[in-house]
């Protein structure tokens, strides 16, 4: 979030909501003559004409259920029937990055969507499929069944400079094919409060609700950012917009398509920003860098010899501005790659070699919203699974302390009607043992709508088979 003394709000939902009940080549130069403004205007017009066809409108639908309320007239505090789920509609943007229909957008545009409609600039309309999402960078990938589509060329966001001309293209407030023009106001913005990994491009090119997932391009039409949020006291554009850098978005997309998740490097240490006071205490020449506050056992930092109190000031010769910057640099590094760290240790320069390890996988939950379309998408749609841990086993009063447990299940889902219940511990899926969620996900993800999901579960000490299959 912004600092408390700034009276601003971050509009993450650059996606407009309402509800009712019920090519990879990089251009070598972006320098352009602006004498008299004529050449600049010509270039802006040419870029807009080239990029607009590859920017789409995304309409998404999620199902929301209002919380039931108590009625004092009912005996014993009984609740009225839960209100019916209602459809909530959102609108955002996306960018076509491959001729065969892959579109990059924001996670918050399509998160939990039960229906996604993609409308091209030429008004063709397609059913979209959410391939994968990464909430940590607010990136999502949507696929449509089409070929020979117009695309935007990826640009190198690391070469962006403050003051550089950019165009923002999207569908603000439902106004499709909108183009705005401005400059890069800043790069490397973090602590915005939008995502876990933040390295935003700030721009004054006006963007508004509905622009989420749209394109931020250079004067030559290279995709250098995915528009994501604005800072505004009113909810509308005041010239402070943020875009995910293309290098971060592209790496996330490639990893999602290859592995279904984003593989990130991990420092294996806790760090904090250098403040003026800490800079004075550690006798640092500049108020920048990342102070190591803890080193994780057997992690990359420990193996590199880092110690508590070390201050990382450079990563492969690049200045480290703060702890978030260092985390982004490590996260973007190839697993197993080696990097030189310049440190200040007890006020003296010190160097270390860091071999990047993969970040520990979080206990991902397999959750899908219940809907008619989801019910035929996967035999286990609408079920939330999680790894069994000792605290969770104690909390749910489970008879085992490892494996995979059903923590929630949507009413009316195929799995629920087949007899699966919260608290069931999954021992096998289709006669194959399930020691962890990772194994379960590997076996469950390939299942097709009509496939059988035969679960062997432990229900409070009783072991039984539960077959789940659509008719």
C-alpha cells in the first residue's frame, strides 16, 4: 500500500464490475525525431493502428453468494435459507501474444471466473478458457480457439527509461479500442499493494477501470507492460498508473504454460530495506540495499556464506535498491544459476557467490467455483483440497497427519452429489497412492470431463471408495 500520509487509493480493479441476481523479436532502437511534432504524431498513429487489433476486451462472470443473515423472529436463532448465488460481471482487457490465441491479462480480471468472453477489436467474439493464473504477479493466461490472429511484439522492459513515450491501449469503462499517450514516469515501483512481486512501470498515460490487462507499448509498438492499477483519490485517472513490466509478465506466462505454475528463484533469507537510521548504524555510504535479518537453513544464502547483518548492495554489478528489488532479481534468475553478490559486512566490502535455488512450493489449493459450466469441466470441480499437516489434522480432527484432505466442497457439485465430504482424506486416486497434494494434482489435472475419478478416502477411520463421474 501507499504510505499512510498519502490520501490515495489503489484501484486494483481496473476491471469494471456490475451484477444482477441469479512474435518475440525486439526492436533495436526506440529513438524517434520529434522536430515540429509531425514525425512523432505519424509514429503514434502508425503504432496505434498496428497494436489496436491485438488488444481484446474480456468479459468475465463470477458467482457470488451473499452471507445469510439471522432473523430474530425465528426460534433458537435459526437462519433463513441462504440467498441464491448471483452472477457478477466484470470487464477488462487482454493482449494477444500468439497467432493461435494465447492472451495475457491480469489475474484479477479472470480470477474465479465461471465464464469468459473475449471480444476482438474487429468485434469477433470467442469463448475464452483460463489456462493458468499467477496471483503473485497478477498475471493470467487465457486461450481462445482461433488462428492467424494479430499479435503484439514483446519488448524488453529492462531498457525503459524515465521520460520515454508510451501508449496505453485497452477498454476503459467499456470503451473499446481506446488509446492514450504519455511517458514513463518511473520504473521499479514497489509497495503499491497490488501483488506479492511488484516492479511496476509508472506512467501518466491515462488508464481507467476496464484497462486492466491492456497493453503498454513503446512508440514503436513493443509490448513493455500490462496495465494493472492506478493510484487515485477518485477512482479515475489522475495520471498515476502502473503496469507489470513485460519481462516479468512474459517470464510468468512462459512458466505457467510450461509447468502450470511460476518457477521462481529463492534467496533463502529474510531481508529488510535500508532506512536512514539503519544506514547510519551499519555505516553505509548510501541509503539503499537489503539488510539480511535471517538466514534459512540449507538455503541459497546460507550456502553462499551470508550472515545476519550483511547488507546486499549489488547483484551481478547492479545496484540493489531495497529488499523487494533483491527479491525480484533473485526470483527472475534461472534455477541453478550463479550470481555475484556485493555485500557490506561490518562496514567492510565483501563478495559472495549465490547459486539460486527454487522457491519452496506453497501448499496450493485446488479450488474451482461451482457452476453448470464448471461441473462439466472436471470431475472434481468445486472441491478444495489441501495437504494434511499436523495443525490442520488437529483443527479438523483428522485420524491421520499426512496426505490430502478435502477442506471445502461446493454444494451441488458432482463430487458433493457423489458423496465426497469435507474432512475426507484422499488415500488414492484411480488406484494410485496420494502421499501429497503435488502427486494428487499431477494425477487429477489430466482428467477429462467424462473420466472416472475413483477416490479411496479415510473418513474418521473408515476407509471407503467414492467414484465420481459425470453421466
